[in-house]
C-alpha cells in the first residue's frame, strides 16, 4: 500500500522528458484557451453590443451563462479525468470550442448567440484550469505544487497576449471576423497540443494509508469539505468582483480612465509575483493557516480599496490585491490534494470548483448591483471585503482535517 508521500511508479506514469512535454503543452494550451475563450470577450463585447443593438447587460449575460455551464460540466469531467486521464477529454474540449466560436461569430439572433456561449461553456469545462490542475497533480506526484505554479505563471500571460491581439483584430475588421480568426488559432494550437502533448501512461494515484474505497463520497459530504468550498467561494467572489469593478471604483475616486486601466494592469502583474511567492509561503505555513490567512488578506485588501482615497495608496493596494489573487489561485488548486490526497482529485476538485466558478461568473454583475444598493463602489468594496473575511473565519474554524 502506498502513502500520500510515495511518488508515482515510473511504469505507470511518465519519465522526466514526458513530464516536461506535458507541462509545456499545458502552458501553451492554457494561455491560448484562457486568452481566446475568456479574455477576448471583454475586448470585443462593446463592439458586439454596438453592432447588434443588443444591450451590454444581455451580451455579458450570455458570457456569464457560459461560466455557469462550465461549472456544471466540470463535475463529470473531473470524474472522467480520474479514470481515464486528460488527453482525450481536453482534446475533445478544444475541438468543441471551435464550432462554439463559429456559432458565436455568425449568430444574428440572441437565442443562437446564447447557444454558442453555452457550447463554449462545455468546452471551457474541459480545457481550463480544473482539468489542467488534475493532470499535473496526478502526473507530477510530490512535485505537483511546483508544476502548478509554473502553469499558473504561464497562464497569467493569457490576457497580456490575447487582449491586444483581439483589440487589433476588432479594430482592423469586426467582432465576427475576430472570433472566426481566433477559432482558427484555437484549433491550430490547442487541438494538436492536447492530443500530442498529453499522451502517456496515467499513473495510479498515491493515497493516504487510512483511506478506504468510497472515502471520496464521504469526503464530499463532510463538514470540512463543504465549509472549505464555501470559504473559497467567498474569497473568489470578493477577488473576482474586486478585479472586474476596479476601473469604475478608481474612476469614482477621481482617476482618469487611462490611469484606472493601467492600475488594473499593474494588479495583473501583481498576480504573477504572488504565484512566485507561493512556494516559500507553503514551506513556512500549514495548510490551515495559509488558507485562512490568504482569504482574510483578500478581504482586507478589497475593503481597503473602498476606504482609501489617495492615488498612490490606491495603486499600491491594487498591486497588493493582485498579488494576493495570484496566491489564492494556487490555494484553490492545492486545496483537495493538501487535505485528501490525489486519488480522486479530478472528481473532488470538480465539485469544489463548481460553486467557485459560479460565483466568479456572477461577480461582475453582483459588484455593479452592490454599488447601486450601497450608493457607491467604495461602499460595495466594504461589503465584498466583509464577505471574504467571513470566508476566512469559516476556513479557520472548520478545516480541521489539516494541520
């Protein structure tokens, strides 16, 4: 019987060159998939609304529906990943994304536009972070944290690469041609990269010596699992709403639109730094302490954005909040393995990720609603901060299976 500390057996997994191939392939496909399926939308959404006459809220709602679909699809995808590995699941997701983008690009009615985004949501559930995290967690064994850090560092470049590309395309042509062009790029890059890069034996997972058959069913119903999921969802909601509504908050505080956009970009750079800091943080803290601490700091930095008024201070807090978001991504990616091992990572992480993806899909809209209800974006950020602090309290109080 293996323990959680035992590395995967070489006969079941990949050698060092195979592991490098998998990591390089996933870095390439995550940059491309996130860039085209997710980050291109904010760039072209204004053109979509202007060209079609559909309201911006309806256009954004179609995109939010895709995120909800991705959350639901992630659960069965995780179950298949645990049994079969990521190669054909992620390849199929890449293939499906191509006709989804074609439907979106050629839609002249709202029902067809929504249908295209629902199809894109199915594809996203099979190609974005959760399945990639599951692949690296199983293949890399004890080195999974380092592999996840490298992957998230690379994927953090998705907006840096594809937002300018989408902007250039939509200025030169139109939003329909932009999405058709991006569909071709997605097909050329991600389909062969998944099919070729993810080949190889799927190792039997290491598992704690005390686990028994069916333990994952008890795990997903346990108070620790349910409360941790709620805590992470609270932190993700605050972080996502805080990032999406940062520009209007800063404009409300007297920033010019250009300076507000630059500050948002600096926060994105902070995420990269945060991911670099995760390994030393993990070496110095317990799972329970770093989870609760990072969620708490997410809440405090969000609230501070609502309290500050100085330009320099707001820019500094925005960078710091981005740094914390970078760490939070890896807190979420390692939450299951750190507590319950990798044996059923795909399935358990799919269940845990579903509500997190849902609240992240609702966060942009919810932040705007909160600002209206509270009377200002500054007041809304205080509510968002309190939400994350509540999640930190839940995490500290109930994640007792970790030390």
